[in-house]
């Protein structure tokens, strides 16, 4: 009996695995990206007398990284 399909190659397997991994990473990261965008759109009210500095969580994290 002659084979109707050629034997799969290693190159094809590796390419398929890479595409599947990239698709999985995109699906996993997509919901996280949408929730992060919704948090950014909610801006706090601007101060009445100027001086908009706020000690937020990301600023505190930055200060922790600069300690020697």
C-alpha cells in the first residue's frame, strides 16, 4: 500500500508548536490587557489649587527599588 500522506517533519512539528504557544500566550494576555485599560481610564479628580503629586502604589514601588 502506498502512503497517501508524507511523513511529518521535525521542522513542521517545531513550527506548529511555536504557533500554538504564541496563540496560547495571546489568549492568556488578552483579558489582562483589557482589565488594565479599564483601570487607566478612571482618573482621579484634579486638585483645585494645583500640585497634582500623589503618592500612589506605583510611586511607592519605585521608591522601594531605589533604596540602597
